[in-house]
């Protein structure tokens, strides 16, 4: 930190140089949140090695959700909460790349949007906005290559379950998929290639994604999901089928909200509640 303070007096170029050295050291210690905080505070670069560091930080933090403390190799990682640090870092990366005319900014815009969606889920939960929570959780299913698939399907399934009624049909599909993933994780499968994708044909939900190395839930919680899925399978009013029109509407609405929040303007065609929630989440780092 002393070196970073000294570098501040030597101009932005030297500050980013020392921030990069300090960030690289923190990555070696698996201190991803602290590294994100360093880059968020002191600046970023568009050099390929730097971008690789930012990419790694983003994927590590996104894989761990919204916990206030992130687990590293040495246990709980102290310091700033993960999402604000990550989003502030990614915001600087995107601005830096745009200003430099770097065409690769789309990848980091995507990571930033995923982080915003994750933060928006927390805002929706705080507001008790059940419908928005469901829409955000389902929207996250397009990003299975960046977030843990078991967590994404579990959260989408439980959000649909909370809605009840016709939402149970999609909840059934998502939670059944969650259980398939947990079984593959138990078998140490590294990839989704062994899973049956018939329920997700003709949707934007990816077939091809990595599987997590560890379970999102403990055995007792997984057993509760198994019991609920079994209960749904015996309910004549519940079908294991996705509502493709609703799914398409959720994804389209998320795109409208993303464009409005990231580019400025109103989210024409999106619900005011959802737009307000995502806008509040994005505004946390603006």
C-alpha cells in the first residue's frame, strides 16, 4: 500500500504498474476480492496479461456468489465484500477498453452484466419482489459458462417454486436439472456433456458448460430438493415442461433492461419493478 501511495504521486501509468504487481501477488495468495479492490481503486490496463488477471478474478468471484466473505485457499478472505469490488473493477476495465478502442470489451461487458444481475437478485430479495426475483434467476441461466450451473438451476427452480401455480412446471424442470448436475458432480464429471438436454431444446439456455468441482448445497439440502422433485413428479397438475413463450419473454426483457441500464435511457417494454431493481443495483457502483 505504501508503494501504491507513492506511485499515486508519479502519475496514472506508474500507479497502474504497481497496482498490477500488487494484484498479481494477491492472486498468488488466492485473495481475489482484495485484488479486485486494488484494481477498482487504483486503475486497470488493457494489456493482455492484465486482462487475463481481470478475467480470472471475475470468474473466481462470480463462482462464489454473493457471500460477504469469499473463501480462498487460506480460509475466509477478509476485506471488502466481493460483488462491489468486482463490479467496480469491471466497470473500470470496460471504460478503459472503450476509451482505447479495444474491440474485446464485449467479454468484460458480459461479465459486468452478470455481476449486476447477481447484485440485482440481492436487491430483489431485500424488497421482497418475488416476480422480479424469479425473472432475474431465470435470466441468469444464459450464463452457465460463467456462474456455477448447480447454483443457477437451484436458484431458478426455487424462485419458480415460490411463485407457485404454473411456475411449478418450470421449477420442476430446473430443479430436476439441478439434481442431474449434482449427480454428475458426485461422479467428478468435469463437463455437461453427459447430461440430457431434451428439456432445453430450442432455448437460449446453454447445453455446453463446465460443472463445478464442489456441491453448492450440503447433502441435507439436496435431499430436500429430491423430495420436492419427487412430490412434483406425482402431482398430476404439474408438467415437466418449459413455457417457451415465458422463457423468451424473460430473456428479451433482461436484454431490454441491460441495454437501458448500461447505455442509458428507459427500458421500454420491461416491467417498472424489474427495471427499478436492476437500475438500483447498477447505481451502487456508478
